[in-house]
């Protein structure tokens, strides 16, 4: 990840920062550098990316169980980054996820889940 802060780059909205990070991930994929952690994940392949996602998800669960706000925020950021790497691996734009969330908005979770089972 980059060290430039969101406020320094003009990123203000929640989706803006995810979109910007996704753009960096795709740029690293297109222009690999040996010093990039993102590139190392792409080179190691989908199994490594999924393993890292699983590790980060477990760390979020542990932080949530401990109830430590700062750890929850930190670990969730790690999980979101690795999720964006997964999306980048498959060239799935975050906008597709936003569209799916918009589709579900205002629909009962029970109803939405039942509609997938039909």
C-alpha cells in the first residue's frame, strides 16, 4: 500500500478511497515491480491471495471478539486491501460490488437470501 494519506491525495469519500486503492492495485498488476507487496501476491497466485484473505478475516474476528476498536479498524483495512487484490486478480471493478449492494439496499436480508435460493 502507499504511504500517501487520503487527505493528501484529495480522496474524501468512502468509495473514493477504495476506488483509488483498487486503481493502485491494477497499476501494480500492469506494471510489476519487485519491491511491491501487491505484485508479490499476484505472482504467487490465487491460492496465496485467498489464504491472505482468510488470515485477515480471522484477524478481524479476533479483534472483534476482543472489542478493541483500533485493532478492528486496522484489521478491517487489511481485509479490505486483500479483498481488492482478489477483485483485481479477476478484473472485477468495485463498481460491480457497489451496484450489487445498491440492488440489495432496502430489501430484507431474509428476502434477498431466499431470492438466491430459487
